[in-house]
C-alpha cells in the first residue's frame, strides 16, 4: 500500500482524485461508478470540494452509485446525529446524485441482520465497489470495525468501544451518553473487496494509528493495517497525522517535499 503525506489541503486533494477516477471510468459498461463513502470530521472538507466541483460543472453524479460505510443503530434518518443526516447535509444536498442510487444502512431496521445481509447483496448486484473512501478512528478502526474485527468480516451489527463513543461525542453536543452503543457497519472484508481504497487521516489524534500502520505488522488489533493486504490501497495523511513516524521516515518525507514532490510517497 501507499502512504501519502501532504502539505496540501487533504479534502481538496481527495476530491480532485475522486473526480479524475470518475472521469476515467469507462461509461460504455452501462454500469455505474460505485463509491464507498465515509462520515466523520476528516472528510467534511472532501465533501465540500466535491460539491464545489459539481457546482462548477466539473463533476456529474447522475451515473454514480454510493454505499455508506456505517450508521448508528437506533437513529432515524431525520436525527441530526445520524449518518443519513450527515450525508444529506455534507454531500447529497449539494450534488445531483439520484436518491435511488444512494445507499445507507438503516439503523432502525426491524431485523438488523437482514438489513446487513441485504446491503451486501445490493453491493454485489451493482458489481462491487470501485473506490472505497474512508477515515480512520483513533484506535485504528475503519468504518465501525473496532480492534479485533476479522479481516474477513462482512456487513453486520457491531458494538462500539468506549473510546470511539468518547471520540464521537463531539458530534452529540459533547454528551457521550447520547452516542449510541451499537452501529451497523460494512465489514473489513467488504472494504477489502473494493477495487481501490483511499482513506484519509488528519491531525495528531491519528498519529499513533498512522505510526502503527507504518511500523507494525498486519494485525486485527489495528484494523487499518488490513489495507496493507490490498493491492491498491492508499492512506493520505497530513503532517500532524504523520508526526509520530520515526526520524528516518520524516527525513525521507522532508526530502521529497524539498524536491517538490507533494504528496510524499512511502510504500508500506
Ligand atoms: C467514525 C466513523 C469512521 C471514521 C471515524 C473517524 O467512527 N464510523 O468511519 O473513520 O469516525 O472520524 P473523524 O474523521 O471524525 O475523526
């Protein structure tokens, strides 16, 4: 996998990358370009830039199909803390993606297992995900696959770790008791099935997870390390998220910046 370190705006870089991928996609296949989508603070800028590209006439979403990674259990789509609400606010209201082509797990489904099984079938029915975008939890989680999740896990109901609920409490008026204890999440296996993966991490809070990815082995204790098993996976980080990398890698990154290579590339 590639670790990209940039001094540029993460969201702008990612949005332009996505735009290029969509433009390069062969439309004659009659199949849509399928995106896996994340939520969280890190990717808000990326969504703002995607909306901007659309408004500038550079990006058409009419032949795109999306699958979100996860949703809190028990929250309605109208609940402002739900990922349904987040997606409407940050992306869907600003682009021309037909509602029938948007998919988000229903955290209020009567049968959560059946909801997850149907989600996997829906992904398979469109031919799989071309580009899975994501963020990284402080503990290295991807989507809501907490440490210990199997790399072959599929979409399923999950229990959230206390530290994840605390990290996400900022989206619930700072009140951790309001953060649901459970969620529905695509599995690590679901993410790894994508043809390409692009994850983003910003800020010092993610520095340990990034360092662990760069230095440690592949282990379910750090779900982000699953990306190392994929043939076409990239993690794009800012300098703060790269700050716990060892001296030798910092020097390598610095040299690339001095050579005007930004993002700097580290192959893991
Ligand atoms: C939540 C999401 C993850 C996301 C993580 C990081 O836990 N389920 O998919 O990667 O938040 O969020 P943030 O970007 O706000 O740090």
